[in-house]
């Protein structure tokens, strides 16, 4: 099943592995997650991001570290970080500029930028 494209309308690669923001690839969440599990993990991620902001505003270094660890854990559970969620052996291009990847032609054809 293909994942739902990003609600912010960023282009999604034809294989649904990445979306593109300002010319950079960002890994999509694992489409094999159930909607319930995905929703729970996204809620965890959003709470962790709020906690990072609160810790930054409070200049609490320990809270910042813990909140950033929680962000990382949620993103790893979603499949957005860590080992790729696909199993076909394809390389991971997460966080790379799309122009420097095999997706360059696809992206150029979109006429963005």
C-alpha cells in the first residue's frame, strides 16, 4: 500500500521512499506501520519536539538532551532514521541533495526550482 503523501504537499519520489524539501531527500515513514502505531509514534514525535523547544527556552541542557533523544527514538521507530525500512537492498539517500542521487532526473522533470 502506498503511503499518503506529505500533507505539506512536498513531492514524493515514485517509490514512496522520500519526500523532497528545498532539493533535499527526507525519508518517509515505514508504510508497513499500522495507522494506529503510526499515529502514536507521530504523537510521541510531536511531544518530543515540543519538549525540545521548552528545554531550549529554559536553557536546560539535560532536558534538551533527553528531548532530542526522544525525537530520535520516535523518528527511528517511524523508520525515518536508522536502517532503511525497505528490503530490496537499495541504497539509502536520506538527507542527500536530490540532484546527487538517482532521483535527479525524476526531480528535474517536475520543473521545481
